[in-house]
C-alpha cells in the first residue's frame, strides 16, 4: 500500500462476504498496475456475447451481442474480461456469453484485435 506520512508502508485489511466481492476488490486495487503483461493472448480463453449486458456498477463491462471478450478471471458466475474491440475491461455475468473453443477462431480474433488497434490507435 502507499506510504504514510512517516514513510512507512500502511497495511489495510479488507473483508468481503463473497468470493466475487473479494475478486472485485482485488481487481480494483490492481488497476494501477494494468494487467497488460499477458504473454500470449491466444492462450487466454475467449467468449462471444450471446445476451446484451448493461453495466450497473462502475467496474462492470457493458456488452453488446456478438462482442468478443478475453476472459482474464472467473469467480462465482462472473467473469473479468477485456472487450476485444476496444480493450475496455470489467466484470460481466458468465451467463451472457459462450466460450469460444475453436483454437483457429481464437487465433483469428487475436490477429483481428491487434490489426484493429493498430489502425485505430486503441
């Protein structure tokens, strides 16, 4: 944690009633580190959105049908992921998406994402 006025590290204990609450806190506290360091995005699971999800909390990811999302974490029926079209990250219900199991489709999605981000500077 941050240093206090005396230059010593402060420790804070947070409690959560559920695993998803805990995961959301951990993710929020790690935001400043930005988890861009995934070695190969082709190795991470992807899903296609089958049901629109409107975000209700600041850390949720709004999704449109047919969006493709890289799944970074799964906890208690929720996923933390990165929307491929723009790199936005957040939590969403796992029930609104279906995992993409075809490795060729996963690879093509990653290539398309990289190409689009270069073209649009996202």
